[in-house]
C-alpha cells in the first residue's frame, strides 16, 4: 500500500490510497475471490449441502462444514471438530 501511495503522491502530493483503493485494484482472480459481503460462520454453515455465495470478485462458491472423524482431530478432544470448506465445483454449488 505504501508503494501505491508513494506513486500516487509523486503525481499529486495530496493523493490518498486506502484499503478500499487496494481492494478495487486487486484482480478478481487473486484475493477478491475470497472476500464476501456476507458474514460466513461455522456455527451457521450447513453440513451436507453447500450454501451458495458470490464473492467480491464475482466468483460463485459453496460453503459447507464437515465433521472430522480422523486423527489429529479426534486425538486431542472428545468434542466434535468441524472444518469450514469453500468449494467452486459445479457439484458443490449446483
């Protein structure tokens, strides 16, 4: 961000460069495909059918949680351990 700010201020000393500016400059196939307007939480994720979301990079993804039944997830606790998965396949979100 500092490099972008310095480059802009070389042209206009009053220029600014914010996190919003950075997000707009990032191509969809890099970071914005993993950024969402909605809050995605493990506690509200479904377990067997993915919930569809569209990222800020306009990428369609499905989100679901999956119970882990093997080590190392079962060796340290008796509590159920879930992982949150983001998937882009047609099978996942279709």
